C-alpha cells in the first residue's frame, strides 16, 4: 500500500492502515519536515478522533487549549449550551509539531516513510498500481492514495477535475516580533477590526505576534513575501507598521476554493488537500484531512485484508465528498462576511444578532467543528450515522475501547453477540452505559452503524459494514 504525502492526512492514514497490519509505504517529496512554525487548530471532532486512537495525551502537552467559542466569520461568541463532548475546546498547536507526532505514531506502528521521493507517473490495472518516482524507480502497490496537497501530482496524473473558484484575494500571514507596547497594539487592532476582518495582530509568545493582513498589490505572488511587504500593508491599513521585525516565518495564501470531481478512480484515491482546498477561515482544512483519513483507513484495510463488503470502499466518496462540499459552502459564506462592503457588513451585523441565540450559535459551531455530521445510512433513528460522544462505560470511557481501530458493539441488553465477526468487531455488554438506546454498533471511525435490540437485524448490519462472518 502506497501513500503519496506525509502531511497530517498521509501520516494519519498510514497509522490507521497499520492498525490492521497493512504494509504501508509513505512517499514524501520534501527531504525535511515542515520548518515554519505556523499554528493550526484541532477542533472538537479531530480531538475526539485523537482520543479514540490513544493519541490525545501525547498531543495535549504541545498545544494551548482555548474555549470552544463560535468561530463562524470571526464573530466572537462564547461556547453555546449543548456541546455533547468531553473535548469541547480548540487546541492550538504548531504545525510542525502535529506533523511530527502523527508521523512518529505511524512509524511506531510499522509504517515506512521515504523522504525526497516524489510521484511523477502512475499506471493502474485490475491488480494494482505502478508508481514511477522522480529518479525513474518504479514501485508496485495494490492501492495508491494521494495525500500530496493542493497541487497534488496524483490528482493531476489521474486527470480528476478540480472545479471551483480561483483566488480573488490574497492574504499575508506570519509570526514576527513587534516594537511597540501591547496596549497600543490591542487598541489599534480593536478599532480596525470593526471593519477589516482580514487583519489581526495576536500574541504568539513572548514579544512575538501572529500577523494577518491583506496582500493587495504587494510584490509578485509567485515569490515568498518579505517583512517589508508586511510593513507596507500594516502602514496602509493601520497607519503604523508597529515596528515589526525578526520574522519567524512568512507566508501568503489565497481564497481559492476547489473540490475534486471524484475521490476514487479504480485503485487510486485522494484525501486531504489533494481532494479539497479552501481559505483557512475557521481553521477547518487540517481537520477535514485528518477526518478523511480516519474514514478511509479502515475501509481500505478491509479491502486489502479481504473482508470488505463489495461497496464498502465506495462509501468513502459517498460520505466524505458531501462533507467537503458543505465545508466549502460555509467557508464561502464566512468569506463574504469578511468583506468591507456595505452589503456583507449588514449581513454580518444581522448574523451577529442571530448568534446571540444558543440554537444558532450551536448550529454554526457544529459546522465548524464537524460534530454535527450525519452520514446517510438510510432510514432509522436520528443517532444513526452520527458520531457517538465519549460516554462513560464499564471500567472507563467509550473511546478507550476504540484504540485499535476495530468496530464495537455497545450492548445494554447483555443478550446480543457479534458472533462470527469477533475478529473485526469487539463487544461490550454494559447495562450501565450512558446510552438512551438498547444497543449500538460503532464503525472504527466512531459513527453509529446500527441502533436496536434485534440479533437478526444486527447480523444484517454487521454483514453490511464488516463483510461475511468468519467460518
């Protein structure tokens, strides 16, 4: 099994496959890990997935927790009531750190990572995929997954369309030291952000600030930005450059928004930024990719291990493509709310009023954090297709039972069984579990695949998701 790209999506996917003893080779075109210290945020659902795999305790010491207030359109609101999660916070963590931790996790589980190896060609047939590298070396694999970013070579080689909108605006972002008192910065930024949402200076350490500013008219977009670009734009908007100097890292990003036509072509699949790109509003990109990986990993492993139902791998696109489309839509809406034009500003004021209602605030927060996702598994209770929170169960909590990436029958009736599926599905009989239904069948990604108390119905759903019983 070959994965192109060892960012968070590729590393997480490699680890998920290794939980099922699939041999994994990760090819990363960069010779060294990411060096610039950009802070990224892990939202509630990603934190839950980390807890499911026993990774959260390893990650938490490296990040900073912030309240799970609404982030929609950068409209500040406290966390609404009704967040049913043990992990109702945002974890800010340096991007190189989360990438390193996930790569180390994959390697510890047995994945092989080869750096400085870029995919330049591929051919597939009914048995597998032949991958060609920069130096002409050819590798053979049963499947290939492109996790190789927004400019994905795998996606381009497949000829998969990437429709959407090109960048209309560009933004500068970086971390640097400042030369004026914090009080002066805070007062100026507060005044400017009343009308300019694509502008901030936020503390990012002792004497260091994260700076965001529009890139209008500065330098060549093909060239890396300079500290002088930041100074120029700060002076244009704030009337001062705040004495910025000694940058840690500088970058620019556009607001291009695109979604791949297909996530799968035969034995080649796409995940993460290779499948979808968008502006970083709301900090959803890294989270979306990690969630792609956890959705895909067990399904691809089932295919490789020989027990996957015929249509299981097709559910990856059926489930994740609509999720990405919904994320792109909420980001398009947020982008409009950042405009300084009178119309969008009027909509922003109206939405600010509506977000004072907990129901509206909660609805939007669930969109950003992905805890509101419900996959379409057909008719059934509202719980069907949703993720199950980390509830209390006998001798601990639910997510502690999901570390190995297997399915789980959580059974309050104490009379059900997983029978011939015990090699793929665990069973916990617990009448005390904090559950409002008799029993649930959980997929390895924590989504509810069945609700009920009838053994025959359960067997049918075990076959649907986990193939035929072992004989």
